[in-house]
């Protein structure tokens, strides 16, 4: 916005730039960047980027060793070996689902009376004393069970089993616990990557889901991202995708033209300079304040089996028993109900836009047309509609984009299953199926559809204007 | 009507043919007037009848709600029982409280953020003013639905998910474009000359703003705030995505829709409609400022 920092006019007089307006719009710009542009960008990202697609395996069980190969998320692996490793302090907070081992640094005496200081896994020590903060202070060495087991417990120089053994303790010997360390288990795994090659290497337990036999598992999540069409495929292969897309498009096509016509009629009534036309205006504007959920329930009250429509029809003697409208077998009635509810609720927005467009058309033009004998239809067709085009264009774009987001009305009238829309599928994927990526795919699809349609409208209308000018 | 038609009244000395022509024109005018009234009343009934149906269902006994064929209010017993049943249902009163809290935070935030921007757009000519206005309009037209999912993921990571404040942050983003446009038209309706006059009489620009502009724009700002409140109160999609335990009223009604009885649903619809109706009545004079703006 401040691409020219030296504004000067042709006379060369320098004007001091006034930064006040930029300061005044800054909060709005920042807020919309943070809570509009960034989430929209993230939303598109969620649809095509899998942040956990690949798991890099290490040659050694340390973070800084070379990468031995990569396995895709979900790959089956054999677990060949396991060992504990210190967790870097910066990872301790974020790590989830990891298997840990705790090791104690102990001080004790072996059978010959020599002092032994070193590390032992916590499963070898029974803790006997703790301080106020539940930190272990002292304990005894657990006896090893089983006839073949080594009766002595090894003490290591470092908190892992590969380090040097500094001493061996008999069972039930008392030890002082000096320090403790939390280790994460690493697995040496072998599996096949996407190309079918066998890859072997070390990975942290947090990325591996271990099966019951402790010898096999799968890659639960990766530590490197990848572009993926997986979510979009999941969306298009979802059995609700096509019904949702068709229902959304059909409803949009049904709703918009009727709304435009009805809104123009309403606007003409309001502008007809009758007594009480402001009352008409307020009544027509009431649905502006009604949420789509409330509108859905209101029309449910009309269309449900024991609802008002059946009551009125039976009262007038047209039917003998209530008709079932909103059921799987009468899907078209659900469409009609949604259509009526949306036309009822959202026409007022178009009406307001059309009325303010009409107010801009000068009275004289219309009166002149009337004096020269133009009928109401001719006035609408040749004067009002052409002059209203910009307003109608805006109303058309806004309403189409809103119609593509039909949600609560549909759920209220169909239960969300029988007739479903793209917005309802977005909700279902996120809230019920816990799949934010596929939900983001649906939302991105709606966004692209909206942008495409808005672009199409602008183009067709502009081409018409250009044609008229040429 | 008589005043309008009086100039068409034929003078007595006119020839019979002219008088007949006049009478025909008068009739035509009356006819078209009558037709317009007819259409207007038809449309008004179309808007009002469903609202009346739901009102009459909310103010009767649950037994009457379940009965068939249904009548409407003057013919069925008036009772507060259905409303009482609804309000004592699980999660409704907290839902109403949450809805009000979210809506109030949203209106405060969006007013504070958008008022300066509206003032800048209406009072200053600056490079990028049109770009700013256009992008605000574009934001207004974008499908808001796509924001909810990434914001939910973001809020979960920041540990502020399922929280009325984070829902208010999202609602503010939804309301902001409209409030900026309304604010700019509200400020534009106060002539700059008034501010100048105040400055001539020795006010600083800030003083002129506080003493002259603020009192004049207050009703319009209040209308914009009320409209923001209604928008937040009515919002369903983001509320269902961003809240789990701290649900707003629409989210609570939405989630219990499939498992609740008809009296509950109808009373719920009524509860959602009433505040909106009151507020739209309060701000009726400003409707065009809000939506007419969009088309300009």
C-alpha cells in the first residue's frame, strides 16, 4: 500500500505524507490478515498438505545421525530391536504417544563392599523413599525371577544399555537414588517404502504404533510433510460427495432466480409510494434477522407430518390423512421445503440491495416513461432492470456464494442425511468423522466453486456491457 | 390517495369523451394501486405467517404442540409451559449466556477495530483507499465457511479451543468487513464542515472529533453494533465447529436437533428469532446504510 514513499506532484512541491489514515486502517488490516487471510491460506494447505506423510529413519538411534531411508505413513514395519535414549529437553513438551523408560542414577555398594555409582533402569529398582515432591530418594534392587535369569543387576556408566557396565548389584541391596532421567524408546524398524524397497533404520517410539506381539507395528505418523492428493481423493470418493454437490447446485439454481424476481417485486411494492410502504419494507426485512437454523425449524414445523401444511389442507378438506413430506421416499419434498425456507429467509437481503439500487434511479425517468404510455412491464424491462444491473450483479454474487454454503436449513429439514450439501459434509467430516483434512478439502472446494462462479458472473456481465458499448 | 388523484379529477366543463378518458385513467390508477396493495399484503402474509405459526407453538402446552390437526394461537390454549420446558432443558440457559457473551465481545471488538478504519475511509483521500475498500468488499463476499476448520486446528494448537473468546475472535473476522463499510457510511453522513467549524473555534482535531462527530455518529454506530450482535447471535456453522462443551444457543439446539422433541425445537426456534426481531426493529432506519452500501 505504500509503494511510493516519495509522493511529489508535477510542480516538484513536496507534500508531507500523512500517515494518519494508514494508522487508522492498520488494526482492520492486521485483524483480517490474522483471522481471515492466514486461516484461508491454512485451510487450502490442510486440504493438500499432509504434515506427517513421511517418517525419516536414522542409521543410529540418535537425532543427528544420517537418514537411512523414509517410510510412508501407515507402512507396516517389523521391530527388530529397541533401546532407550535421552529425550532432548526441547522436545519433552510437544511429544505425544511416546513410550518412555525411566532410569535412576544410583549409589550403592556391591557384594565386595566397593562403592558403585551408575545408571539402572527403573524397572530394576523398587522405590522405598520419596521426598515431598514425589521424587524418589532411595530404594532396593528388585530380585530377578526365573531360574535362568542372571541373579545380579548391572549398573551402567550412562543411561543406556549399550554403555559400559560399571558394577553389578545383588538383589534387595539398598540404593540411594541421586538422579533420574526419562528416556524415549527407539525402535530399529524394517519396512517397505512406496517404491517397494526395503528400508531399515531407527525411529522414535512416538512415530510407531506397536502391535500386541511387540515384534511388528505400523508407522503411525511421519515427521516430514508432503503434498498429497489423498484428502481430495477421499473427498471425491466419499459416498456423500456427489449427492452433496448435486443438491447444492440444484438448490442454488432453484433459489437464486426466484429470489431475484421476488426481491424485485418486493422492491417495486416498497417503492410504489403507497400509504404504509415503510411498514411493507420492515415486514419484508424481518427475515434478515432470522438465522438459517431458526428458518429451518420454522419450515420444519410447516412440513412435518403433523405440521401446519397438513393441518391446513385437512382443515380445508383436501386430504383425509396427513401426508408424509420429509422422508427418504419423498426426497423432492425435502428439496421443495429447503427451497421455500431459503427463499423465505434470504430474499430480504436481495430486496434491500434492490431497493437501494432503485432509489438511485431518478424519478423523472420513470415518470417520463409512464407519461409516454410505457406499461409496468415495459418500464421494468427497459428502464429498471438495465439501471439495476450493478445492484443485481452484487446481489447475485452474494446470494450465490451464500447459497453454496447452505447448512443449517438442510440439516433441520432433512436430518442431514437424506439430503446433504457441501457445507453439511464439511461439518460432518470435521465434527462427526474427526477428519479435519477432508473437511478442509470440502471447504476449499466450496471456496473454489464460489470464486469460479463470481468470476463467471463478472465476466459475462462485463462482456455484455462491452458488447453494448461497441 | 385523494390528494394524489385530485389533479386527475375532470373539470365539469370538459367534453364527455375527455371525461370518459379521465375516468378510465383514474380507474387504471386505482386498479394498479389496488393490485400493488394486494401483492404487498400477499408478500407480507408470506413473510409473517411462518413466524406466527412458530410463535403460537412456543406459547402453548406441549400436548397442543403434538396434537393434530394443529390450530394457531387464538384457537388453542395460551401457556408458557413449552417455553418453560425448553428453558429448563440441558444446556439451554448456559447456551443463551454463551451466545450473549460471544455476541457482546464480538460487537465490542469489531466496533473498536472498525471505527478508525471507517473514519479513515470516509475522511481521508489516501493511496490505497480504493484497494482497501475493494478488498473489504471481497472479504465480505468470500465464503466464511472455509475459515472455521483451519481456525479450529489453530485454536487446538494454541490451547484456546472450545472457548467463547476464540469463537468471538472468529465472529469478529466475519463481522468486520460489514462494520467497516457501515462505519464509513455513518461517518460520511456527518459533514466534514462541522468538524472544520469546531476547529475554527479552537478545537484540536481530536477535540472536534470527540465533541462534534462522536455525538452525531453514536446512533449509527449503535445500529452497526446491534447488527453485529444479531449476526453473531445467529451464526451456526462456526459455532458448531469451534465449540464442544461451551456451546452457544444455536449450536446447542443444532446438536440436539435429531434427538429432541418438537416442542423443544419450536421453542428453540422462537428463542433464536425473538432477540433478532427486536434488534432489527430497533435498527430499521439503518438497514440501507448496512446493505445498500454493499452494492455501491
